[in-house]
């Protein structure tokens, strides 16, 4: 579960790891700059984007030098235009130079995630479907990317393996059948939702009869998606997955499924083009 407290802790930990990775024992190049030098910098967006990652960007500077001030002009989830100024950063030149790359990495990656999520959300606008992310996230950035997905207008699937039961083909083979897998899941999962991945309509029927809460329709064509929706008739939620793209997502949504899961939301992300311009401050 992504509570505000869990997200805050995750931001601190992820940023600390990123800085250890980038700075290590010290920034050799920044040490060439006079210790007393101060500067200000503006972060500019070079392409249309949904901005996301303010907290991560700010935390980088806080951990490097808490005296650095950041004045934001946008909020997470807001759309930025080409050459729009996102924030003003003011402080010690050494600190700002050290933090620059790490902070921008978070902001551009999470903005890229939010921007892609919004593109998908816009395609299905007006339809009663929720687009879900998956666990195909950048290692170490699970909560960050899932947060960014919501800023773009899509929704989160489970955060990890402990948040829900998703019975897939290999689980079914090991358990013996869909019905046996669902029974076993009920015994260990309690009130946690049980989802079953199926590959044909016969397996849809078995999953429904076994009492699955959600049925994941894996790589169903449009006709069989419609058939599954008719077969389900409110007995369980239906999630479509596999082969989902910008070109197919609206067609899939119009079949009447409740959810569409899209690995591309967090897996096929292109970082937003951002730049940071430095100017010296007279002291």
C-alpha cells in the first residue's frame, strides 16, 4: 500500500541510494568551484510533458545541502509546454552542481512515466474502464513510477507480491487446476482479492465457478473479450492484458472490460527532455 508515510520513506531511501551511486566519496569536479560561490538555476522543459517527481528532485538537494532553496512554478500532474520554466533553484554552487544530474534523472524519468500514462488515459477518455500499471517497473523505482502513473490519470495494480493473489499458468500447473489454485489461495490470502489469469473461455468459466474476484484475460482477441464480458455478467471483474498499445487500447476498452493492464506505462518510458541553466550570483 502506498501511504503518504511509505512514499516519504521510499523517497528518502531511493534518493540516498542514487546519491551514493552518483557522488560516492565526493564530487571531484565541483570542488574546483570556490566554496563561497553561489548561483541560481532554472529548470526548463524542452518538450510538452506532464510534470512529476517534485518530491524526489527536492529531496536530492535536501540530502546534498539543505540550505539550497527550490521555488516551484508547477505541481505534479500539471502539463508543461516547450521552454516552460519549472522551478528556480538557489544556493551554493558546489552543492547545486553535485545534485543537478541526480535530481534531473528523477524528474525527467517520472515526468516521462506520467506523460505516457496521460497519453493512454486520453485515448480511453469517456469510457468506464481503468487503465492499470504492472510490476514491470524500473528496479528501485516501484513506488515512484506507480505514483507517476496516477499523476498521468491511470491507476495502480498491486504494488508487490504481498498485496494480492494473481494466479498464473505456472501456479495453476503446480496446484493442479484453476479451481484447486483458487481454493488454496482463499486459505492463505483471507480477504485479499484473488485474481486468475486465463487463456480461453473454458478457463473463464472455471475461474468464475471457483469464485475468483478478478479474471485476467490474457491475449484475448476482441471477439472473445466481448464473449467473456457477456459470460461474466457481473460475477467478477474482468481485466484485459497482452498486446495493448496506443492503437488498440480504446478498442479493447469498448468491449466492456473493467480494467486494462499495460506494462508499457512503466516499462517503455522515454525520459522528458529537461535542462538546468546556471547563473552566478554576485556576493
